[in-house]
C-alpha cells in the first residue's frame, strides 16, 4: 500500500512539473520571444505596472484587460512608447492560460525575487 502511495505521489509531481513547463514555454513563445525580438524592456513595463497598481492582483487584472483589448487607452505606457513599439496584437489564448501566463510573467520580473537581504 505504501509503495502505491509513493508511486502516485511521484507521478503527480511529474504531471505538475510538466504543466509548469508548458506554461513557461507559452510565456517564452508568445510573450518574451516577441519582447526580445522588438527589444521591449520587460523590467520597465513591470515597474510601471507596479507603480500604478501596486499589487499582483491589480497588475494581473490590468495586464489581462490590455491583452484582451490592446490599445493606447488600455495600456499603461505613455503615447511616446508607441512611436517606437507597435500596439500588441490580441492573443488567442483561453482565459485560464492567459491568467496563468500573466502570473508567470509577473513572478519572473517581480523585484522582490531579486532582492538580496543582508544580515
């Protein structure tokens, strides 16, 4: 009985890890590859959202709203930004994948993850 529990636990870990990897690939394929190609400053965008919305939940809602209806009005970036960078095309992701991708994006650029606290 104990062996079955251990085997099922290990299998569930592999399934969860595989799901995380697929989400990471979605972020790299649909978001960051385009950002890299167009040299869009991800850190700057994250900081602008952080200053405006201050919490991950509010940032996620604002990014989701922008990605569902990309326009200068729904963007946090100033109008001059769009002289250099084009308006984003609407993503064809279902809402759950989009929310998960946004959470991963926010976690990747979260400044708290990069802080080094001294003793």
